[in-house]
C-alpha cells in the first residue's frame, strides 16, 4: 500500500504542473483549440490490447509524449472488444489465432458523458439503418483518447461486431470500421462541444473525417468548393508506409454503396449532402484507377500538409505521390516515449548520475540536455545495469518457452533444458517486429551452416531470439514464422535460436531492454521508420541494421553497424543474398570480437 500511494502521489504531482512544460513555455498562445488526432490503433500498454504493431505503439507513444509536453491534444480511435489476435505457435510452427473478448469494466476505461451527463452516443447513417456508436475514454496522463464502440444493444446483431476486431480481413467490414472512425469520431467531438484547431490523420484509415467535415459545412450553408478548402486548411496527414498493403484502398462501387447514405447529395448549400462521385474522384489513386478509392490519395488531396516518418521515407513518399501533392511531403522522423521503454536499472542510472527528468524531455538549455553527459555514468555500472536487464529477459523467456513447449508435449528433460536457455553470458541478438515478408526476418538463417558455426562456438557463442506476429491473412508471413520455428528446433540451432510467441508490448520491453544487439534487416527502402531500434538504443543496446528508416540517418559510422549499402538491386533475390553475406561478415568480424574482447575489469569496451 505504501508503494501504491507513492505512485499515486507522483502521478498527482505530474498532473498538476503541466503549465511549466514544453508546450506552454514555447507555444502557449499558438492554438485556439486542441489537436484532434485520429488513428486506427493505439498501443498504450499490454493491458489494453487495441494495437497490432508499430503504428499503434507509435500512436500510444505520441499520446504519452504529448501528455509529458502538456500539448493540448485529444486522440480518437476504435474500442476493439476482441482486440488484435493472441498468438500461439503449434508444434509444427504454425501460427494460431485466438481473439479475446475484453470485459470493459475491467479495463482502464470510462464511459464518456455528454453535456447533459448521460452516456454519450452518436449515430452514423448506413444503408437502410442508423448505427449507434458509444464512446469510451482512455485517459493517458493529460491526454484524453476517445474510443468508439458499436457493440451496444441499440444496434442490430449484425452491426455490433463492426468495432470488434482490429484490421479485420473482410473489406466491407473494414470500410464500416473506417466510416465509424472518421465520421463517428468527428460527431463525438462535436457532441462534446469541442472545436479542434487542427485535425491530424495518423495514416489514412480515418480519411472519412475529412468528408464528414465537408458535409457539415455544406449542410450549414457553404458552397462545396469553399467547404473543401476550409477543411483542407486545418487538416494534416502522416503517411506511414511505402508498402502497398499499408495504404488502404476500397472498390469504388463498395464505397458508393456503403457510404452513400452519408455523402450522396448534390453539393448545394444547405442540402447536407456531398456528391459521392466527387468524393471518389478526390480519392483516385496515383495510378488513376477510377474503380478504386485510395484513402491515402484522398487524405493527401484534402489536407494542408503531410509528413513521412523518416528522412528517407520522405524521399520515397514524394517519389510515389508527386503527381497528387501541391507541396513536398515533409520528413519528420518518428521518436519513442523513453519512460515507456527504459528498463529500471538503466533509468536509475540516468536519474542518479545525470539528474534526468524523463517526464520533461525539453532540451532547451544545457541543464536539461542531460543525454549529452552520458559519459558521467561509470562504465562498470552501465554494464551491470545491462546485465541485470539481460538476466530479466532470460528469466522471462525461459518461462514463456517452457509453457510453449509444454503445450507441444515436449519431454520433461527438454523442459528442464530450458532452465539454462538464453545464457546471459552469451552474445544475444534480438529481432522482433511484424513478420511481413519485406522485413526479411529469416535473413540470418540464409546460411544455416555458417550460423551454426557462430552459435556453437564454445569460446564465443551467439544466441538469437525472435518474436513477432504475421497478420491472419498474411500466409507468406506466417510461412516465415514456421521456417524460423523449424530452424530453432533443428539439431544445428537448437538451444541457441528461439522464437517467443504472443508478441506484445510486454515482450517488446523485455527484448529491447535485455538483448545485446538489435537486428533489423528490411528490404530498403520499405521500412518507413522502424522505431524499435530507438527503444533498444535508449537502453544501451547496439543497432545492427540495414540503412533504412530512421537508421539511415541515425547511423554515424561508430554507433552501431550498417548492413549493406544504400544501393538497391532491382533483383530482390540477389539483394537479399548480398545483405545476408554482409550480415554474417559483420557478426563474425565486428560484433562478436567487440563483445568478447574484455578489459581487465571484464568490460566489453568496444
């Protein structure tokens, strides 16, 4: 109870002094209202499983960082009662999917009240009926996040599952979700009497908020063209991936049928309607295909500015969308929320030796830029903190693997062997992310004999730990998981290569805090940012990565390793093999020697 009360006391203190923080110090008079931030998923913490991967975890970090900065921001998303799937891997390496059903009364959520004090509900018109949407609140420090829920008694049984599952496979159901997010989210903000100064679309899933705002203005008496310009004036857009699967598209006829009741009008002032054909024309993709409605194209054309999530991604995005944009897409490199990802031993060092205030990362003066004084931390204490976090990873992973293999029916002797899995003395390489094929998770397995020599070296052993999910519809990605699992159980790699199932934020924290080297080897330039490497770096973990995403600008030549070069071979197979060879070379000649060459005090100074 004393510990609990200390946490609450610290939190109350955190909440009371926002006026002293970054936004109010720098830009207090800049905005007349809050920023409304729309995103399809949020990763705040593993207890609220409404996220799948990088986009959601980034959005969660955005909310927490905005709270730390006292930025006037509110989030809008969907309350997925079945969340994203829980992953198990069977004895043959197949990914299996199970969807939980969240009891919302046991989650850190409250129902939002309307201005009369009643539970807030809004309506969204659909073909032949009106959908009722309930609104929940996740309070993330100083930042409120509205989560929309269609599983309410007022709706037909066929409509209640609309908000159940994140990234549902069915295209028509996905379109319903995105209408609820954009239209329902806008109407929830209006019902609360809030007038945002800026509308921020984090990825194109929420693009219908732009159409809804145009509809509002036309309904209030505006002509269509001025309404489009006005919506564009205070809307901004973040584009997240150059991969086609990450840029949402729908059949134009499907949009016309499902969204017709919302937007099918003649565009005359006061009619309340926007011509669906005009919406479809604004959403025509870069390829000009009139049969498709491209949410990214729609968002780019109807926003005042757009940003990519790294400098290299901006180059890629501008090359892809140059025919649609009036001004260049900016490169604003993603970041992470350090307090969410730092292990306690490393955090204690930062606070003790540098007087670091992780809740106020301002950096506006010499005193606050404590990260520039890292050399004040004694090397032996930094190494001791890292070893503590490495041991925590080992203990956690052993429990996970024992449960996993026990479910497979492995022998007691095999389960006993796991007591020594992930030896804290051995060089440990971590790889964890979505198992989309362009991320090339299995690249380190390209030459199994060469990898065997590395992991079986008795004097300088190496071990590799994987984690990650593939989307239920991504069969090739699931095949990568099966390959890694099979290799990890083979005689050559058994006991030195592991894959931990059910990747979530908790698993991610153990990995970014506890491995020695963080591996990331996507096919350049398809990794838009890849912020997991930042989380590892904040814990003192060294990056070994392809020059893609943030690492293309973050690598300085002496702060980690770059796999391959910036050249791109159009022959993907040849590029993959070239990168694999360079990966092996770096591990053999750079990473392993620097890890095992120790000072008289037993420290790997290199």
